[in-house]
C-alpha cells in the first residue's frame, strides 16, 4: 500500500528559514537543517524547502546547505524556488536534493520539465504553482498571489504531466476575508481524479481534520506550512487521525523516529549547537556524573539557555546526558541512552525515571509542553473538531481503500 | 577490507547514471562505514562489499556502463558472488532483460526477470499513477535480517521487475502499486532493491546496516 505523505514546507530567504516557530528558543530558528531534523524525528514523510531569494541568492549559491541537509536527513528532501534551468536542477540533484520542485519557470516554459525529467527521471521532478479560484476554475498566480500568470492551473498541470513531471503541487492562496480555513477540497478532488500523476495540495490546513479531509479526496501528499510550524496543528496528531480514518499512513514509532537521528561520524559539521559531538569510542561506556569536569563542558555550555538536546543512538555517554538533566535541558533519548541513564543513576542517586519507554515518551512530551508557546497552541481546536467533523467530509470523496492507486480518467 | 575501527567497513559505491550518491554516502557514514566512490570497472569487480545505485534513463545508463567499463566490473563481481546491494536502476540493469516500450534488450542477467514500465492505464481505461512515488509497505516473502515485516520504504520509479515464472525463492519481498511487483530480489550474494534505503529513514538505515554487517553474506 502506498502511504499518503505529510510534507512540512520550510520557506527560506537567502538560506534562512522565515516564519514563526513554536520551538523558538530551543533551536536556531533560521537554520533549515535543525527544522528538518526535528520534522524528520516527528515522522515527516518528506521535506520541501522553498528558497524565495532570486537566482543570485538561490540554491546554487548554497550547495553547502544542501550538503548539510543530505548528511543529516534520511528522508527525501525536495528543493524548490529559483530553479530556472535544467543545469541548475541537475546541480542540485547531484549535490544531494532527492527531487527538485520547479515553479514559475515551469509555468512560463513547460519544456523545462522535459529537460530535467529526461536526464534524471520523472520521479525526481515535482512542479508547483500557487492558485486562486475564479469562476469555478483555478488560475495560477506568481509573487504570493499578486501577479496573475493567466493560465488555467489544471490545464497547465496536465501539460506538466505530459512533459514528464512526477508530481504536481497546487497551493491555494488564502483569500482575504470570509474564507473557511482548510485545504481546497474541490481542488484536491479534481486533481486526484483528473491528473495522471501523483498530486499534492497546499493551503491553510489548521487542524488534523483538514489534513485528513484533503487525503480523503485522493491526493497523495499534503503540504503543511505555517500552522504546522506555529504549533497550531501537530504532525504526530495528523498521522494518528489519518490512521484512525484508515488513510494509509507510514507507521510512526517514537523509538524508530528517534533512532533515525543518527548524529555521529558525518563529515559536514553538525550544526546544532546544543548537540555535543558523538563521544569517541573509548568514552562510550557509561560514566557517572562525577567524571572529569572537562567532559561535562558541552552540556554546561548549553545550560545558559533552555536547550533541547537531541541525541543519536550512539551517544550513550551518561555524563553528557546527566549534566544536561542538571542544566534543565530537555533531553530526547533513544533506547540506548535510557539504559545508560539507568546505570548511571543507580550509582549517583540522581532522580531520573529509568523505564526506557517512559523516558523516551516523557522527553517527547516535555519537548512539546516546553516548546508550545501558550496553551492556545495545543488548544482543543485541534482535537475537538476532529470528531465533530468526522461526518462532514465532503460526500463525493470516494471510499479510500478502493481509490488506492487508481482513478477514473 | 576493514576500516575505521569498531564495525566500520569500507564500502565501494558506484553510480550507474544520474543518481544521488551523496545521500548514500552520508547514510553509510552515519552508520560508521567508509564509502569509497568507484570509478573503474576493476575497482568494482574486486571490492569485498559494494553498493550500486542509479536513477533516470535506462538506455542512457546502459550505454554509460558499457562505455566506461563498469559493466564488466559489475558482471565480474556477480560471478564471483561478492556481496552486492543494487538500488533502483542499479538493480534493474542486473536483470535479464528490458522491455519497457522505449528500450528492448538484454540486461547483465544476474537477477531474475524482465524490466517493464509500470502501466499508465488499467484494463478499463482508468488512469494509473506513474511514477510510483512515496513510502510503500513492503511485504516479506523470505525472512532476512535486511528488514522486518511491516516496514515501509521510499520508492521513486517508473519501471518494475516482471519476475514472471521466476517468482519463487529469488523474490524476497514484494510491494504493491497498481500491480504487485518484487521489492527485493536476490540471487547468491547479489541483492536488488527497487526502493531507496538511503532515503527510507530508520527502515532504510537498518537495511544498509544489515547489508554491511560482517555476518551478511
């Protein structure tokens, strides 16, 4: 079964992430790699990074960033924005992008899609456009909706598929007043039924129900933007609701997700300040916290602020972990760290919960509680409508199981 | 050839066309192994452990491996039964032949089956999504340390292996997208995977780790 994908989208300007984030204070909000790692650990199926700078500030000037992403992310990464030529696309695909997403350039000149797909295969080419609904059809707009392309979005999407696009993303631009939050389900339904390739929608998804509804229209992927970053909607909750509604979803496992963050031994410098370097092999045996003070330095340094420490599976050095605990940092643990802690606490008498699963889940809970700014972020807005709206899914959405891979032409 | 202490091993990696070697390289490094990029056929032929990957156009890829001498190296290591993991297009070129509508011909012939394009239309004329893109569940047919039941992997492909009458012991796992197709095929020490373990998160890293483990044959 092909699982439906939830894809967080990060918007960049000159290589820095822009927007509001619930994790601010816990990680460098401008560093795309830190956001990407967090979403990877939360079960994102893929990541879309969109650079809004022009070609001069575009991705080709940031191959170091592409390499850092490639080194630390083990799920697919799609790069979009300012990709105007086949050679740029190729450069990014070779540098570590798994897919490129062609935007305005592919609207202006669909042949660009064929040039990229011919070389790298259709599966590595995504195309995207922002759309507004006018008189029962969707039209493409540039510059955040300010400049009309004067093209019918679905006609262009069909042309893009003929040219060799592997997936199409249409994002509805939020209307000024009176519009209901959520994705444009009519658009999602139309794309899923009329396009011969995988379709994805973006828009104002503010609850788990919004995401589930879009998937129930048959699209393969849904893009999460600002509401996801701000904590208005929560990735694990979206996936839980998808599973509840029998939408095919990649099974999320906390432990597996945490194991996914393998930190040690990768060449580009690990950019997350609070993450201590992987301990050398000889330091791997758990130590008690009265070890050499020198060794506690990394965690001490981050004690100044309310840091989050995400540890890889190999970082079993209990000293680092315990000093982080003392520094009141939030620690996310894998199974091995939990064991190391258990051993260390026995000898030091420190009060740390020792049950493996609890530590992991508690740590994750703590992360949420600590990072969500204000109760509103986790308000019942997310869960309340989840059940209330269960019956209000658009009635013409076909039964999900039957729709798995086929659609009527 | 051991390297890097602990259980780190040197892994020869080779690209048979337009693939994303950097992701594979970093995935291996994060597991403590040392990837070495192979440029010649003889380097591939002799490496104790090798991973072959590729994406893009089948015909172009085949011309590339023929012209560069990689083809001889790939065949030689299959004949010598050296542990080899072939990913995506890398697996397809090891199959017996191609009949994908654009390109017909013989493959290297060390993995079972004929490579065909995924169908664009069903028997009732309905449109079928091609390429197959995303995380699909993989069903284990022959248990192995490479994966556990219920794991999902990331697929990105337009062609599949049609194992036909050879659908037997050599197909270790299968997946489903418009049709049921082999996800992992194996003959002797040569393992072909249709998905991309280097992009498949924890499941993928586990598979790479199991393949590189000294006990893997």
